[in-house]
C-alpha cells in the first residue's frame, strides 16, 4: 500500500494540471497582495477629517441652540445626544493627535456602542452613509451589525495586549486580511482548487491500466490512497497563498493570534470576541471537512459515472446552490440549516454573520460540522459499497 501511495503522490505532483492550479493560486495571491489589499478602503476607518466635520456640525448646533430659553423638546433631546457624542469625538481626535492609542481604543469602543444605541431604533438618525449606497434596502441593518462588530473589536483591543496601530484599527494587518478573506470567498477558492485537483484522480488510471494492475491491493484501498493524496494536495494549496500573506505582513504588519474577532449571537443580538488563533483553527477544521466532502463526492461519481464533466458539474452545483435559493431573512420561515450548501462560506458561519442575514438560530459551526461531516461519511460508505461490485471496477 505504501508503494501505491508513493505512486499516486508522485503522479499528483507531476501532473501538469495540478501544477497549473498551484501557479494560478500563486498569481492570485500576488495580485491580491500587490493590487487589491493596498486599495482596501474600509467604511469604518480612522478618518480625523470626518470626525472633525461631525464634531464641528454638532458643536455649532450646541452653541447656537444651547443658550436659548424655552427650547423645543426635540432641540433639548438633540442637545443631550450631541454633547456626549461631541465629547467622544473630541477625545478620539485628541488621542490620535497624541498617538495615545490606548485612550483611542477605549473612547472609540464607547463611541460605537453609544452611536448604535441612538441610531438603531431611530427614523431620523442614520449610520455611515456608505451602508445605504446602491439602493441597499438593508443599509440600516448592515450599519447596526457593523457598529456592533466594530465596537466589540475595539473593546477587544482594550482588554487585549496586542501592539496597537492604525493598520490594526482598519483591519489591514495580514491576519486581519486573512480573517476578511475567510469571511469572503477564500474558502470557495480552496474548494474549487480541490475539485480541480481531484476531478481526474480516479479516471486518470485509464492511461496506465497495465502498470496499475501490478499493485496487489483492493479497489477500496486504492480509493483511500487517492483520497488521501488529493486531501494532502488540497491542503498544500495554502503554500502559494502564503506568499501573499507574507507580502501584506511586510507592508502592514502581521498582527498576532490574540487579536479579537467579533462573533455575533443571534439569540442575544450581541457580539462577543474570539481570538484570531481560535477563529483560524476553526476555519481550518471546517474547510478540511469540506475538502473531504468534495473528494468523497468525486471518488463516488468517478466509480459510477466515469466522466470528468459530471464530477465538475455536481461539485460546482454544491458550491453554487446557496446562491440559487438565497433570500435575506429566509431562515425565519425555512429550515435552511438542514442544507449542507448553506455552510459553504465557512467564515461567515463561524463569525455568526450568516445567522444575522438569514435570521436563523441554527446556522452554527457545530451544526455545520455535523451536517457536512455526516454527508462525507455517507458518501464514503456508498463509495465502499460500490467499490465492492465487479461492475464498477477501477481497471477492467
């Protein structure tokens, strides 16, 4: 069996298609690090000019209206809000001017929590205008989520011992960039890479039938070795991506594994912080289970259909299926937590963002592992059963 593993391993890493996938991943990593990451423009950024503009507008209102007698109740309410808001903005600007980042994170955490508490149920106050662009009907909800997220993150800076910097506040460090990518499309990129690595791992045997008959092991053991090689090859796809990570780290700092990652709880409608190290480990485990699932699907289909196109088609359907039924808030009336395809965007499951946009209690990391893991086991059992049939022999 060891000799067969070495054969498959050598075949995998000398395959031109697989080498091309690694090269493409390297190109994507370089392009992202050199072009996309430097252009990142967060909505919640450290912008002294914006703070000053808000402060002056409110301060003018306070000076003009504050001294008047018999003020309207709306004016009195606005004054009560603006005084505290201005105090926070003034302290934030002072802290930045003095480069007192400890003071800045403390006041900024309070600013976001205070601002969100005022705006969330108001019809007259609004979050950052950028949340409402492109006719976003959910701009208010997105602003509420983002203010809660940012307030929790800055609270984590207060409680943690990370080296503070502007890059850290704007989530530009290498680890924070990785976090954003895990919440975005990095898992999908890894899944697609796995599919291309695995798509012909069984069907390629038709090119060397006489040679492979010389390995005296069962088809099931051969399939296990093929799956193991495909899994290892898929995991190693992180290596070319690490080049981009290193470049971003050299530009904006690497960050550290104790950085806070806000996690949303739909039940309590609040955020708690998880360490960056825990967040990345959970993503790594979940992505690994997904990779095993795709490999199991391809091994099974390769036995019964023997067509690379079908392997690609079915695997891509699994990835794209959520986009076909996605509707914001549908978790309130549909049991979407039962579909394995609802867990493809791994980072958003772990961070709780999926719970927020679907309005579902059950789209959790634990449920995702159970459902995707169970599907993987089912596919492996089916593959074992089919591999025992003479009708579906690997090599005739």
